[in-house]
C-alpha cells in the first residue's frame, strides 16, 4: 500500500481517530470507576464502624443491666453483710453462662473491706489486704457512689493476667450503699466476638480505643494495651474526627484511610482502618480491564475499518488500470462498478465516456474515408480556389470539431451541476430533519433524567425508613433476651419457693395437730409456686416465638435495605449515563445548526453556478451554429472553385493520415 495513496491516508486517519476516542473513553471510565471504588470503600468503613460501635454499646449496656440485676440478689447482699462467699455458686453459674467474663466479685463498703465472693473458685477472696489492692477497690467504690454503672480503664487482671475492663455497680440495702459488685470483661474475648469478625475488605480492620488513645480491642491481640495512638503522629487528628469523617494517614509503610465512631458514655472510640493498598489493587484491576477492553475494541475496529475501506475503495484500482490502458490507446476495457456509491457512479460515467469516445473515433474513421473519396472527386472539378478552399475547409473542420466537443462538454457539465444542486437540496432537507430528531431526543432524555432522580430520592427515603425499622427491631430483640434472663431468675425463685413449701409441709407433719394450719399454708404456697412455674414456661415459649419472628423480621428488613441500596446505586448510574447522553445530543444539535447554515450558503452558490453554466451553454450553442454556417459557406466556395482540386488532394492525404491515427486506438465494439 503506497503511503501517499488514498487508502493509506483514510485508514491511517481512521485508526488514529479510533485510538484517540478509545483513550478518551477509557480515561473517563477509569476516572469515574476509581471515584466510585473509593466511595464504596469509604461507605463500607462508615457502615462497619457504625455496626461494631452499636454492637459494642449494646454489649456493654446488656452486661451493665446484668450487673445491676445481680446487685439486687439477696445472695449477694447476704455475702456482703456476712463476709462469707454465699454468692460463689451463683457467680460461677453466671460465669459459665457468659464466656466473655474474666471474673465476678463483690466487696463491702468499708475502708478495709476485701473481696468476699468471686466466680473463680475463691481465687479472688481476700483481695484488698495490701495497699495497692485496697486502692484498686477504693477506685471502683468511688466511681459508683453517684451513678448506677461505671466502667474502668483497661488493665491487666492481677488474678488471671488477662486484659480486662471492669463494670462496677453499687449494692444497696434499703437505699444504703453497702458494697460494690464488679464484672471483669475479657478484652481478648471481646476482640474475638466483636472486632475480629468485622469484615472490612481483605486487609481492613476495626479496633476499639480509649479516648485517651490506648487500644483495648484489636484483631491482633498482642497490640492490646501496647499500642497508644495518642503517641503517633496521626493520633491527635484521628481522635478529633467527627463521626463518619474520613482521614488519610501514613503508618508502618502504608497509606491508610480511617474513620471513627465515638462512644462518649463509655469514653471509648471505635475506629475502622482500611489500607490504601487494597484500594490500589482494585484500581489496578480496573485499569487492566479498561486497557484490555480498549485494545480489543480498537483492534477490532481497526481491522473492520481496514477491510471495509479496502473493499469499498478497490474499484479505484480498476479505474487506474483502465485509464492507463486509455493512455496507451486501448478503449476496449470497462470499469467494474460493484457498488452504487460515488465511485460506482464515476465508474459508470467513465464507461459511458469510453463508449462515446469509441463511437466518435469510429465515426472519424468513416468520415476520413468519405473525406478522401470526396476530395478526389472535387480535385477534378475545382483548380482555381484550391489553396484558399483547402485552408478554409481545414480551419472550419477543426473549429467545428472543437465547438462540438465544447458543446458536448458543456452539456455534460450542466447535467452534473444540476445533479449536484439536487443533491445539495436533499442534503439540506435531511440536515433539518436530523436537527428536529436530535432536539426531540434531548427532551426525552431530560424527562427520563428527571424521573430517574425522583426514583432515586424516593428509594433513599425508603432505605432510611427501613434502617430505622431495623434498629428498632434489634432493640426489641435485645429486650426479649433480657426478659428471658429475668424469667430464668424468676423460675429459680419459684423452684426455691416450692422447695421451702415442701420443707414447711414436712415440719408441719412432724408437729402433728399443732402444725395443720401451717401445713395448709405450705400447700397453698406449693400450688402458687406451681402456677408460677407453669406461667413462666408459657411466657418463655411466647418469648422464644417472639424472638424467632423478630429475628426473621430483622433479616428481612436488612435484606430490603441492601436491595434498595443496590437500586439507588443502579438508578444513580443510569442518571449519570443519561446526563452524558443529553450533553452529547446538545452538542450535536449545535453542530447541526452550523451545518444547516453552511448548506444554505452552498445551495445559494450552487444555484448561481447552475445559472452561469446555463448561460455558457447557450453561448457555446450559438458559437457552434455560427461556425457550422461558416463551414457550409467554405464548402460552397470550395466546390465552386477549380482550385479546390489541389485542396481535395491534400484533404485526401490528411484523411488517410487521420485514419492511420484512429487505427492506433482499440475501439470498443
């Protein structure tokens, strides 16, 4: 393929334009995609930190309620007043039920009080004898004098060595503070249950820190109490973030994103951290995908365009070959017109020209023969005006042939100009129709965009309502769990009451007649405890059923929230695409207006050319008629002159020469 050829130029420019468009589209797709990926990761961070914070807050509240409930139990009060471990079995039972407890212990309100009951088989009994221990217990006591519940700072347990936080609540008897009940929560267990299972991409994680900066819950347990973020460069900024705000910082060789949720009641912060490397991996995958698709599209488009242009421009090779043969005098070849386009029309016109030229040369050959015969006949009849008649006849013949060719050429040009004028007029009409269609499409796209925005707004309202419903159902579910625990305690009380009534009946039987009244009372108490146990079982069944239905309701509401969120995302993406399409149609409408104006100008110029060609056509026709009359007069003069004989001989020779020249052409039959 020649570099200066039309095929090479068209294919080269087309492939270049495709490459530029592909790059622009790929760049736009990468920009929008990277923005959406970052927003997705940041939204995920906000969601996870809210969930973990809510779970941890509910966790602390539920165990605070448990501590307040335990503080009202008579066994605890009896242990504090007597200084004996009556509550140990009860504490051990609670300790075995809840796997997050490191210990449960109680002590009195006196300045020298020590631990009198615990959940570790007496390992904590007597704690508080030395000054350091006594100071520790006094801090718990001071923290609950004016409030129902208090949470300590995280610390190492002096009994088990585990990292714990201690929930403290006052134990009162008739409104008087007589002691303190403490529940030590294992931070390692909390990390396993609430933090380690919080999914945040592949590498992201959640941690819980004190507002002073110490980490108290982390998926890497070795960092608990050993990492203090207030002592690193980004710690102050991270602590000052508002709920849901995102910050970027550099730590341990990585750029990271972080957001925070404050739990001011507990003086704790829940922090979500996402390494930027994971987001970069997603962006790299996006770039690779865009490049792959762009290269495939550009390659396929280039191959398709090359084949199309090569096929559609192939008739030009046939035209070039035929013109080369025409320059060598061969007029027998025809151009193959495969397509009904401009090149096809040109091929048909060229074939028509070859046929016309062949016919003209054939006529010239016949004329040359006839002219030679006539010249020989005229040679005998005219001698006197031979020289003048010869010159006049030759000149008139040449001018006649020239004007005939001019006339034929002007006819052909006039027809072409007329066709061109009609084509421009049709093109003008099509451009106007196209402008109307583009404006109509723009209006439809704008209406659809407004409807999509309205749908997105309503869907977001529905998502907010379902989120509130999910929160309410979760609270109801947790309240049901607390009621189940209370019913369990009441059930134990009923069992104890029934046992007491049985003991009373036995004692009444031993007393004989004097204990009959007491036996009746014991029997009534036994019946009452049985009714209470039966009612408690019914309530437990109802609560279990209610809990199951609430759990299903929460799952359904969360599924609905996720579905509506996906709908909002899809509707927003569709609105962006429609806005882009509306911008394109607006630009196309402006272009159509400019094309319409230029086509009006071209139409006016074509009309002027058409009129000018018609004037020239009439002028050539008049010149042809004048020359024709002049030729007739010259022939009359030659025929009347005896000197035409010599001229006729010359004409005969010229006619023979002309015949030889025309014989050099291969004429189309």
